[in-house]
C-alpha cells in the first residue's frame, strides 16, 4: 500500500477479532514508526506493549470508576473498548528540553512556559510518532485507534503501568485484526482549513 492510499483509507477501528497479533509484527510497526520526526531528533517517545488481560481490565475499571465520579454517568464504550483488542500500546512522552528551552528557562519564564506547554514541541513529536504508528499498522493490515478518552483516569493508569514523573502517558492505542467499519468519517472542505497568504 503506498502512502497516499494508506492515508486516504485509514479509519479508527474499534472492533477486533479474537485473533492474536505477533509481538514481532508490533515491534516491526514501532520500529518503522520511529522514523518519525521529533524536536532536535530527541525521539522522546516510549511504548508499553500491553498483552496482559488483567492489567487491561484494571485500566478499564479505573477509567469507569473515575468517569463515574467526575462525570456522573456510565462510561461510554468509546472510552473502554480497548479491552477487546489483543494488544494495547500505551504511548509515553519522555521529557524534551530543546536548546532554546534551556536558555528561556533562565532568561524569560513566560516565553519558556508558552513554548514548553502551549507550543509543546515534546508532545508534537510524540503525536507525529502516534500518527506514524496508525498509518503503518493500517498498511500492515491491522486496525487501531488513537485514544485519549481513558486518560480521564491518567494518574490511576500511570500508577497501574508504573509510569513515573517526568514521563507522561499521552495515549492508548488498541490494535488488532479488524472487524471493518463500513463508513469513513467526513472531512472539512479544504477551503475551511487553509488561508493563502500572498
Ligand atoms: C487525540 C485523539 C484522541 C482520540 N481519542 C479517542 C477515544 O478516546 N476514543 C475513540 O473511540 N476515538 C478516539 N479518537 C479517534 C477519533 O474519534 C477519530 O480519529 C475521528 O473521529 C476521525 O475518525 P477516523 O480516525 O476514522 O478518520 C481520538 C483521536 C485523536 C487524534
């Protein structure tokens, strides 16, 4: 599958067959995706490959508990279906301190804050890595979904997965052989997402 085809046909997949996926295939997908760009080539990403059903169930029940507590309703399936996938990746952002940040930290606290937390090059790099993972998985015939919904229970999930500060859990990606979704989500017209500055 060429890159244009992969981009055009990828969809978030939320239903998976029971078939297992080999660790080798997952490692291959991660290895290829690590060609992603990152600020200062920091490659500030880390990936937990979760196969353990008990851990996944624990993550789900913590998500449901926290959701109920803070939102006051049952958790929608779009935040919990990851337990149905044979494999779930937990994507961790490692700290990234660019050369500018190191200087700004001393010279201009406000600009340091804006660059670190609003521009957030560290998170942008990890987001690019995640995008690569979704596209590579798709081109390898696997379905996947980028998920931040369960991170309503971010602190609790980090505890279960033993992710300690300054590492930062940013997403879960359930992955497996897909039960194909028929429809593709609509996209805005290009006129709504561009402005040409002549
Ligand atoms: C940052 C981010 C967080 C997302 N979190 C969730 C989620 O928690 N649950 C879910 O079912 N989909 C989640 N999605 C998937 C989006 O709903 C999906 O990408 C969007 O509706 C477009 O559909 P498509 O991926 O099939 O093109 C997330 C996507 C992104 C980029």
